[in-house]
C-alpha cells in the first residue's frame, strides 16, 4: 500500500469494505425473502379465489314451478339475443 497512509486509515478502509459486503449480503437476503413471501401470498390469493361450493347453499335453494321455469327460460332467451 501507500507509504503515507497510516495503519488506522488502512484498518478503517478494511472495516468499511467488510461492512459494505455484509450490508450487501443482508440486502440480497431480505429482497429474496420478501419476493418469496409475495409469491406465497399470490398463491394463497389464487386459492382463496376458488369457489368453496358448487351451488347455492341449501337454505337459499328455491324450487321453481313448471310455469316459473318456463318464464325464466323465456327471459334468458330474450336477454340472450342482446349483446351489451
């Protein structure tokens, strides 16, 4: 090294370089951990978006009469022709 640099300055530069390396490694680890947590959250959100049941609950089910089914089918045909 340079002759006019004291040992204290050399130690200071070495400590600064070591602290920079430790900080960089820590930052990379934190970023990877956050990215992993975000991916886990996205997967959990996708799973929550799946329907829990394949139809209305039994308490909300309504039995329609034949006339009501025919009227409903007519409404479906009527609205099915329109494109919104």
